[in-house]
């Protein structure tokens, strides 16, 4: 984001300014020049945020794709321990990563991530251009405009970091749910998702309340999709094999999760006071 802020300050530096009356400034520019400068900055923002290359943008290759692979590997290990049928069918993580179902899933995740980056890029460009043109139009001191650009850069950086954290954890969670879907469809095993809350000091009470409870994969997806539950969320899930009535075949993992909940609740975090 510092490069982006520097780019918009660079536009300001290229526009001659002279003091006017009432502590205002007059800027010597025309619409064609300003349009060209903003267009160049726009291209730079797209390049930095990866909104100009759907198949190879850095945020996907360096962060989201590895997170999705990691989630798939975690769910493979989990299901292979619980189901001999699954373990026999899905021989290895490598085999899954080379499979056609996995490649189809990956395309969807990549498309989602790219759309998020395009949306972020559009927001950043609109906000930075607004700060710049507003300052020019009001005849503000160039130093004041530069300060506002710096402040806006910080806002955009925090927004980008929040989106990045959300997208990486979403990819990890989605991979586990997707592999669980594949296991149920291909091998006929019955599972539910046990919600695992981070149970940290900043955990939301509604998130903590779900800890150690079982939900269908679709119920879990729906919950994350609503009320900003997926934003800045550190929760995860793990597939648990169940019988036809939806009861777990083994209570061990649930009992362990409930003990963890009670231990963390005793620390008196805010979520435990509700």
C-alpha cells in the first residue's frame, strides 16, 4: 500500500501549484493531464493488488492456493483416520491434488479470490482519487493533500489486511468442507461438521457458543456467509462421522472440545460472560 500512496503523491508532485488568496492554492492542470495521471495510477494499483491477472496473481499463488491445499491435506488426514473406505479410495493428498474434482474446486476458489482483489482494487482507486481530486478542487495546501493521502493509505492497508486474513482462512475452511463433500458423495460416508472456535479474548460470543456443536456442511457454510460471521473469523471445523440419525460414532473428539471450552471459559473472557 505504501507504493500506492507514493503513486498518488507522485501525481500531486507533477501538478504545478501556486498560492492564491485565503490560504488557497491554484493548480495548473487540465482534464486530459489529470485523466492520464489517474489512469497510470490505476494500472499500478491493479498490478500491486493482482487485479490484472486472474490466473497468476501473487495473492493467489503465494497465500490462498497454499491455504486451500493445506485445508485439503488436513481433511484428508482427518477422514482417513475415521473411515477405512475413504482411506482406501483417496490414496494420498497428492492424488487428490491431481484429480479433476479438485481442479474444478480450485477454479471456483481462484475466481472468488480474484473478484475480491478486483473489488478491493476498485475501492482503493476510487478512494485515493477522491482524496486527490477533492483536495485539488478545494485548493488545499499540497502538503495537506499529501497528509490526507497518507492517512487514506493507512485505511486502505487495514482494509486490505482484513480482506487478506479473511480470504486465507476462508480458503482453508472451504477446502475442508469441499473434501468432506467429496467424501460423502463418492464413498457414502455420513459426517457432520464440529465447530471449533478459537476461544480467544477477541472471540465473538455467537462464535464461542457454537464450539463443539455439530452442523451439516451446508449449515456451516450458510452461517459463515451471513451477518459478517466469516470476516476476521478464526473458527474452523472438523468432520465427524455420524450414524443415520446424525449422532457421532465416537464422542471422544467432542468431549475433548467441550473440555477445552470449559477451560477457556474459566479464564473469564468477554464471550464467557454472556
